[in-house]
C-alpha cells in the first residue's frame, strides 16, 4: 500500500471517529474501509501509527486480549483534520523531496580550472600506478632469474662437481642475489622519493 493511500485511510479513520460520539471497535473500521482486501491486523497497525504520531489524536482502550480494542475521537482530532490531517503531512513531505531534488539538479557545475585540476591529479595518479607496476615487474623478473639460475646450477651441471665448488658457486649466487636486491631497494627508494615529490606538487 502506498504512503498516499495510507495517509488517506488514516484521515478517514479519524473522520469516522469524529462522526461518532461513542467508543467503537477497530473491527468497525476494518469492515467500513478495508474488507476484504486487507486484514484486521492492518487496520490495527494504521491505528497504532496514528497513536505513535500523536497519542492525543485518538483515544484507545485495550481489552479482549488486544492492544487496540475500542477507540474514539478526542478534542484534538477535529483540529488536526482541519489543518489537513495526514494527507497534508504527506503533501508537505513530498514537497520537501521535490525541493531537495531540484537543489541537487541545480548544483553548480565544475569550472574549467577545477576540471583541469581534476585531470592533473588523475594523470599524476596514473603515472604513480605505472611506476609502481614497473617496479613490481622488475622485482618479480629479478626473483625469477635468480630462482632459474639457482636451479640451473644445481640441476643441469654434471654430477661430478666437487662439494666445495658447489658451495662456492652457491655463495656467489647468494652474493649476486643480495647485490641485486640492494640495487633494487635503491631503485625503489628513488622511485618512492619521486612519488613523494609528485604528491607534494599536487
């Protein structure tokens, strides 16, 4: 059920209560306005929503094991309906949303300078990403070459290589690996400095 229809029903409930001078059951509202398409529980829910909005709009009596058993109008019911009731509240809420959406659509557009600044920032971030990808690629390739050279030395050399010669070659490979890592770390530091200087510029 739409909010519009709910607001209209609540006003009809209050109008019906105002026309009567006595207490009546929610069942009466259900029979009058909602049967057979909706349930009695839905009628009770609408009455509770009226009560939650303003407890003085309608007088509710509990009984027969139900929170809402009998109800009647109050001194405030007529004034509320004269001011437009729930339909008026619904219309005001819709108008607020219309104003809000109009404000969003009339938001100021970016100036040329702001657009240039955005493009500049996006191009610098692209440059940073490219440099980072390049650095990661270099480190990965270096690692692969080191692993390949270690396996080549250990697997494809003849079996008769003496143990001390093997250890010497492994030490050389380790040293080479350490030197390459130090070189890469220096390059990485240089790239980081460049990135930091680029960030400071923007």
